[in-house]
C-alpha cells in the first residue's frame, strides 16, 4: 500500500467524484474504538497479570504496558484500520451501483431509450474503474490480513488445547477474547462488504436487461440500438485477495467451517493422546 500510495490517492479522488460518503458518523465511531483498543488492552492485561501475582504497578509493569500497547498497535489495530478503509471503499462503490439500479427501475420503458442506456453504462464504467483500482491496491494487503486473522484464530485454538480451564490465567482469557473478537470481526466485515459488490452488480444487470426488454416490447423498433449486451456479456466482477481468495459472502461459511473442522480434529487428537497416556500409566 505504501508503494502504491499515489495510486491510492488518485483512486480516492476518483471515488469522491462519483459517490458521496455515507454513514460517516458510524465510521468515525468505529475508528475511534480501534484507536482506544491498544490502551484498553495493555492496561487490562497488565492489571490482570499484576493481580494474578499479587503485585502493584511498578516500573516493570509500566514498561510491559508500553510494550503491549505497541504490540497491539501493530496487530490487530493497523490491519483493522486497513480493513476499515477497504470496507468503506466497497460500501461506497456498491451504494453507487445500488443507486444506479434504483434509477433504472424507476424509469419507464418508454423513457429508457438508447441515450438513457448509454448514460447508465457510462456511469457504471466509472465505478468499474474504481473497483479495478481497489483490486489493484488492496489485493495483496487484504490477502495477508486474512492470513494473519486466520493465524490468530489458530493461536487461540492452540492455547485452548495446550491449557485446561484451571490453568487459564486472567490475562490469557483477556487475550483470547480480544484476539478472537478482532479476528472474526475483521474477516467477517471484509468478506461481507466486499461480497456485496457482485450482488449489486448482478441486480444492476437484471434491472437493465428487464427494462431494456420491456422497452423493446413496447416500442417494437428492431432498428433501435440494443446496449444490454454490453452489460450482460461482461463477466461478473469479484474482488479477490491476491487472486487466491474470492471475497464473497459464501467465503465466510467456508472460513468458519474450516476453523471449526480443524478445531474439532485437534481436540479429538488431543483427547486420543490423553486416553493413550492414561491407558499406558494404568498398565
């Protein structure tokens, strides 16, 4: 993203020219919560650790809190900020596509002539350019962000398998809850918002075809130019992560199903290992 910062700036300016920001207060509130998370996480972990060892705040605790703050700032806060920017861009794109779809639906077949069809196609071409730029800038960062979140979930599963509930300390519980919430929220938000783009594009295709078909039936002019092929013959656009992971809503079930499968498998392997050790000790 740093190498493509100029390209990113141009993309943001291009998006600003075709779409106005929405839900700005909610976005600012989420960004504010993300900025507060490192403070809350470092203080809560150090407090729980000191309470566990019956110590008071010392210089060592303060230094540890600073270390935890920067650690949390590196991950997961910075990747979450990138995910938030990505979700905002996707939201503005599919909102613009949704407004185009609504305009097409509100037009009567008699009004939806060649000039209006060209007008809709030109506006769609602008958002197509923005989507291609977003894919170019965020493809690799989003892929590694998803891998980082999956790795974080794997670490939490390893903690659960390594320690029993009695061995779990307070700061470990705080860390588990913190990383699980951040990882699942970030992955779900990215896949949900990016998955909305192909859905809205498909709705636009269907509305455009339906209105153009009604226009053809109403006017009965076979010599009139038909532009619906320009939209229907174009392949469906789907945002991807490094051309490896398709960012669709169905991917959410795939990711969670994979995590659940390997968690159950690891738990069963651990249970079989414990039973074998107990049987050996008994013999």
